[in-house]
C-alpha cells in the first residue's frame, strides 16, 4: 500500500506525486478478478467501499432492474407517512393490458378493476417482477405511469443517482430510459440502509396472487450463500443483468452486473463475484481516531504545512492475497491559503485497489495555521510562481 501527498488543481497533479512516501506505491494493475459481465460494480455494504468495478459508468437500459427505483419511490412514500401498506389501488385497463395477463410479460395476474393492497402489490413487484403491479402503484401514487416515472427520476437525483432516468415504472423498453451498474448498486445499498423493514420483500422466495404461485427469479436466493435480494433483468441491447446482495458472518456485499449471455451465466458470474468479494478482503485500520494522516502545503501561513486527520479512525479493505495492489494518496486543492482553521475541510485520502478507486475519506485540518509574516508570504508567492504551473 502506498501513501503520497498530492496538491491537486488539475489532472496533471494526479500524475505528480510529491511529499513523503510512507508506504510503497503500486503501479497501475489490471483487475484482481475477471468476470464475463460487460459491466460490473461491487461494494461493501457497511462502509460503501468499492471492491470491484468494470466499465461501471457505461450507460445501459435497466430493463426490469428499473423496478428497484419503482420500489424505492414507493418505500419512500411509506416511510414518510404518505402511504401505508394497507392502502388499496385499483387495477386499470391500461395496467391490465400493458402489464397483466394479456401482455405476455412478467405479471402477478391482477384482475381488471380489482382493488389490491399496497403490500400485495409490493410483493408482486419484488418477487414476481410484476409489470401490472408496477403500473397499478404508479397510477395510484401519481395518477399516471408517466407522472410516476418523473417522480422516479426526481427521487434518483435526490439520492445521488445522476445518470438514471426513467420513462416508465416497469423497465419495459422505452427511449430515454437509462442507468449504470454503479448507480444500480448504489440504489441497492440505499434500499438496504434506508428501509430495513421493507427490504425483506426483495428476498422473499415466492408469492401467490390470484391463486397463481410464482417463485422469485433471483437465482442467488436458492444458492444457500446468504442471498437476500434484489432483482434480475434482461434486455435485447444489454443482455442479462442482476443486482444481488449476499450476507455471511456479519459482512454484506452488493453487486450489479450487466451484459451477460443468459440466465445461467448470470447466476454463475454473480455468485462468483459476490463470494470473491466476501472472502478476498479484510478490514484493516490504518489510522486511529485523531491520528495525523499526513500534511498539506500552506500558502502565506506562519507554517509551511498543516497536519491532516480524518473524523474518526480510517479503515480500509485490504486484498488478502494481493496487498501490494492497494495504493493510498492524499489529494487536495493546494497549496491551502492561510489562515487555516482547525477542522476545516482540506482534501481527501483516496485509496485504490488495483486500478479501481475504492474509498475516499474526507480529511480536515488537525490544527489552525495563522497568516505568516510579510517576508514569508512573499517567499511563498515566489515559490508558487516557480512551481504552481506544474499542478
């Protein structure tokens, strides 16, 4: 693992490592794990640490994985008190024809003009990937599926998903509907963290409605590996995809994958990636609470540097068999102009596993640094003129 200090004003600075080398800096490496998925992204649920990333920002069609955003929008309404699980919605003709039995798509076989409890609709969507259930929820919450899709996109932005855009509640093919595996994994993490009482529906094995029992399509649930969610999907453009979560011995990892050839390959690749994520990393504390992590250059101060620390201990996930593949660097906009106040945000400790940016911990000034004397400020100005252009 390497730790270096980088005042950063532009991308050039990321290539210019300055300051003391506390540990060995690893060169750029290929991935620690190989997968047949065209796109994949895996995170540790407790910390949000990125354990694996492959073309994770490539825009894809969500297909049925869009239903996770439908459920998030619904769960948010329940958590805020706008809806309850006992509320009922009516099955419209549009919902019945577009997503019900006549559609030939995934359905809970809701009867036309029947009233269905929201809890049952949620189970239809989570377990059976029911398109009619999605549309019934959408119309019940927003008057129309189109209006609900706008709510989905708004919610996506509110929770930090900048790319995901929704045109319908089902994920059925539609121009303009898009996401990324990174955002799908982040959405899954959000669902697990924010809705612990409702998340359980995403791991439900089966559900019966209208006297028709259907099993959950998620292959992870039947593998006896601790799988408890979340969804699968497939599109002609992006192949087979999955958002999965498994938990073993108090640790949970979440992954999103796309671009797989068939459902068998999807199941095999998801299992391999998630189990690798659980067994191949161990959490290690590298800095104790209040311990100085490093320092940043100061411009015009009574001192030339300021010590930096995190809020709390700094823990990283180390590859068990490839520890030299981890690199850490302090990155900040610098030099930092004086005065500097204690606990002022200054930069971040960035950790890479191979060539994947795995973790980013904000760093703060561990001390205050006042404005320096006129001669010192003049000397700093000369130094900045001489080397500032390199940043």
